[in-house]
């Protein structure tokens, strides 16, 4: 395969992809003379329209995406993004609305925000939601800020936040940025929070526990009520990372488990695109004790009329320009309404079924560190393949050859050589079987011909990249 | 593989004591588990460390890990060379890849650490 050249390398003096009408007024130099042009880039590429079209089309074809095949990144919930969502988000009155428009002119938009917040509260059993946080990590930070504001109002923000070793990797940094010291809580042999370890550490210096449920092993924290009772008994609060909510919808509600505050990822559970396809959104839900602290403005409904309301003296303030990533909320609302309550439950049931189908089909070929039943994802390891000097990296690279995106690698840290696999509900049995077949072939190759794994991928656009050099000496821009 | 005059921690740091001064680094096992190291965050000379206290961070293409001080002491020197050549941690973890030097506060703390043969046994346990 020929390497696609950079657009700068395609450039040729004099080629262009635009044509202006003939100049029929005197030429003005003031714009070019006074405009702060950057001098780092001497020349912009000069290319024809067709060259631009072909260049970006070829690049897009080298990309792997959910529209091409299974994308089983664990805890990322890479489900299909229905085109209906995009269609709704592109309705001109959504697409062209301006944040400075008069509230009277955007009643529909406000209704979207309020409806979504209410529906998320219903799905999770929380009392109130804000749809403003721009992504999961910001949602976590907002959640921790709410906890801090609440505790400060009671006189003492406290010092520590507990985070289980099976939680999401962003949790410790969110707690840290919010000024808390992080204490890791160990998992027991079932892969759930070790209650004894928690009890031993719990005291009145503890602000909160941040718990992911189901955790990154895909295991449901079946003692979540005991965990939250214990933390509450000493005046601490419970934060739940809702990134894995795709396993629970319509089946059980964090609000019933003693959770005080949580975030959701609309770009995971609620089928809006990850990254490149648009920004994310990480709405935060709270129990009523935290509601006064929610960020402003909030959308309220008065006499059949929607309005932004900012008169909340205890609020932590603004956390996002304007009103969050509005069109992402529109897409997620389209999803929730098109699924309906029974549909959402079916989503979770099928996500769990698909994951267990993969787990059961591969349990002989790949080691499972924890035998506890799992929900929407399962964590294999490379333990059996290690005997043949084959690592999870080699397995992941070989999967690229066989037409699948690799699972999340080397996380959670409590499983060495982890392959955290989450197929989501949108994969058909036929597509799951393709993945299972590929994994079985890899297990066989590890025994019979490990070299083919160690030198994989063989059929991709680029082979194994030198990640270490890329990280040590990053070249972030083109230079002639 | 593991020098006899080093002591080892369960978190895979080594410490070599000569007189009052000790050199601290991460073990060959640690570097092999982490993969290619791309960045090392060093403490400041003069920092006072407790035993088990985090004094630095090692980042590889795979993971970010804290490094803990095996004993209490005061940082007397840091391996500035790691800023430009973090890969030394992979190539020579037990010698050129040292991370900090410490003035040890209380040598009796060394007794709580593992010897080379104990550490090797500990690693065998982890492999199972």
C-alpha cells in the first residue's frame, strides 16, 4: 500500500481549488497588511479540488470506525450511532439556533434540555440532572466539586476520597484536581470492593468514595448498598461513575443504591459519537441534598414555559460556555425517545447477553482472572498466550489483521495483560461470531506460529508503529 | 539478575546503601512490565521523603506508575539524564537507570525490605 502523502507534500505552485469572481472594485491592501498572519507556516498547500477530495477520501478509508465493524473497547461502549440521531440534530431550528437568541425564541431547545434531564433522572433514580458537562471527565470533576461544596457548607470539606482499584482511570485525577487525596481500596477475590479494607480506612476525614458500577471488570458491585451505608454512616458521600450504565438501564437504578451523585456519558450509553464525530457530553445527576449546588444556569419549567434560571446562591457556578454541548443532548434525546423504556431495558439486556456470549465462547482459549459473572464487558488476559511469549499487544495487533478493532488493553491494572472486551448490544450474532473466530484463530496461532502474532499487523495501512519514539520525540507539525 | 547488595520492595523498587547514602531505582521486572518508558518525573533535591512515600512517576507507552521511596530520607541527587533519555530505565534499570540518591534517615528500615533471593521468590509467586 502506498503511504498517503501529507497535503503539504501534494502541493504544487499555482494549483488552486477555488475561483473568485473578477475584481470589480479597487484592491485594498489594508486586510493583508494589518491581519496578524502566522509566520510559522510560510505557504499553505496549493492543491486542486479533486486532489483535496481524493486525499481526504483516501485518508478516511484508512480509518477504522464503528460503521466498518465491531469496536469492542471495554468501558468505552462503542455502540452504533444511529443515523436518525444525526438527522434530528440537523433539523435547521436546532442546528442554526444561537445561544444569544431570546429565550422566547428557543422554547423548543429549552424543552429538549429539560426533557432530557428529567428522563435521565428517571432512568437513574436521581432527583435532578444538569446536562452541561462536556464529557465524562468534566462530569466527574463537577460531581466532586458538588461534594466539596456540600461538605464545605457543613463546615469541613474533609481530606480523602476512596477509589477502588477497579475504577475508571480518570477518577483519581478528578478527585485530585478537586483538592482531595486519593486512597486506593482493594478488590476482593470476586473482583468487587473489599468491604473490610473500606471499613478499616473509613473515618470522618473521608469526603467520598468514587465507585464505578459495574466496575471495569464488568462485575456488578453487589455490596453497593453496604458500601454506601458505610460511607454515609461517617458523613461521606457516594459518587458513581456511570460510564458503564449500558449494563443497567431499566433493570436497576443508582439512585436506589445509595448513590448521591453520578455522571453519565451520552457518547457511551446514549449512542452519540465518540471523539471525531462531535464532542461528548457528561450529564451529572444528584440527590436532592446536592441539588442547590448544581451549576447554573438551570432549565426550569414555569406555567408551561421554559426558562434559564440562575438564582441559586449555593451553586458552584458556571462550568461551560453557554449551555453545554447542546446538539449532543439532542442526539441522545432522539435515542432515548426512539428506544422508549422497554427499548432501553432491552439495550442493557442485549449488551449483557452479547458480552457473555463472547466470554463463554472464548473461556477455554483465553484466561479469565476473575470467575465472577460479568455484565456488559469481560476481561480476558494473555496468561495462556504468555507461555508462547505472546502478549496482549500481539493479540491486539493481530486482531487488526482479522478485521476487528482490538479491545481495551492493559486495563484494569489489577489484571495483568488485560483485554477488556465490550461488544455492546448493537453487534449481531454473526458479527460476534466473526470476532470470536478471530480470537480463536489467534489462540491457535499463539501455539503453532507465534511469529505471525509478534510481527502483526500484516495487512493494515501501517505496520507496528514505534510508540516509544513517538512519545519521547513527538513531531507534532509538518516542516518542510 | 538481581544484585545481592540491593534491597527490594513489593512495589518493585531497589535500594543500594553505601554508608549514609542510598541509590534508588526500579527493578528489571518493573521495567519489563511497564514496557517502553517515555517520561520520568523526578523529585527536587532536598525533598524529605517518608518510607513508602511517592517521589516520582514513571510513564510508559502502557501505563503511568508512581515510584515509592523504600525508606525515609532526604533527596541528595536526582538522575537528570532520565529527562532526555528515559529509555535508560529499560536498558539498564539497576545501574545507569537509577532515579534518586537519598541520605538515609534510619537504616533499620532496610530490614523490612526483601533481599535479592527473597525478591526473586516474590516474583515467582506473582507469575503464578
